[in-house]
C-alpha cells in the first residue's frame, strides 16, 4: 500500500463500529486478523489492560509501522507477527476475542482459514469482523469506475480485486463460518462514509496508490488518459465536503461464537 494513503483514516467511522461491537474487556486476549498498521490491535490492547492483543498480517511494511507506533505510544501488551491466519499454528484456545477490520475476505480457502482461527479461540469466544457488502452498493467503486470509463458502469474497478467482496453475501459468509464450526452467526447492516483525503488531489493520489487508477486507463491513448484523469479529479472534487473527500459505503458486521 502506498505511503500516500492512510488506511486508518479511510475507515475511521468503521473503526468505531468494530470497537463497540468487539467490546474488549480488561482480561481479554485478542487476536486481530489482517491487522495492517495495527490501530485496531493497539486499541484492543488498551482495553485489555490485564490481557493482551496480538495482530497478524501478510504485509511486513505495515507490521513494521505497527510496531513503531505501539512503541511510540508505550503500549506494552501488544505484539505483531508476519503470518497467514489461514495456516498459522496458533496456540489452541489462546484467545478470548477474535476481530478483523476488512481483513478476512482474501483467504484462498475460507473454511480452512476460519477453522484455524476457531481453533485459536477459547470455547465461547466471539469472532467480530467487518466485511464489505457487494461492490454495486459502494458509492466509491461506482463513482471511480464511471469517472474513469466515462460511462455508467456497475462493474468493480479493474484495480480492485473481487476478492474484497468474497464475503458480501450474508448466506455465503454464514455458511463458511458454520462449516468452520462457529455458531450464533449474526450479520448486521452497517453504513458509514469512507475518507480518501483532505482534497481532490490527495484523494486522486490515494486511489492511484491503491492501484485503482492505472489499470483501468492502461489501454487508453494519451488524450483519453488525460480526459479520464480530468473526470476523476472533477468527481473527487464534487465529493469534497469541505472536510475532506468522502464516499458512502456499506459493510456487514459479522459476529459468531466458538462453541
């Protein structure tokens, strides 16, 4: 992910929703799946005053940043590891809460992944995760695609992997969790705006860093590319609220219990 983009800033509203739903208690041991730069892990650690929080992710640069931030903030009960949650040998029953902020949609074998995560949780432990709803319900995907194509397209932007929406169907997500051994699956509709920067230029740079711009315009000639980028900038400017560039979005808050 580009250094130009602050993923935590993008999801600041969702972060509040996840924190409230996770309701980490002082003695909890928290597993944060796909922790990124560790904001959700650090917040969990601050709530688990006599417990701990452990974040795993596949991005070494993000984890390096997470460790630096944790050290700078003086949080002693947080740790991070470069690991794939689908296969990582977690200690059985080691965690009392599992959480993830848009970090569980990319498993190659989701049933195996959630089964492995379930083994890491204590009996009765909760798994709380946010996942994206279908891309056609996301204002950001549609607005970006339409601006770059110059049309009215419902397809996901080329640079945005469809795997990001692999758990968009509640029946699919529930079926995977049930097959992995979880019970009491609940799916709650959550709608929050997401943030892409303080102004249109910053938002364009953020989208470029996320790989959502170059691929869709790769086949265009120089004139067409210029027009596409002009349309993108105009669209982003139209979404500038005066307090930054914001887009509507929808997610599912999915909770389940390790029986």
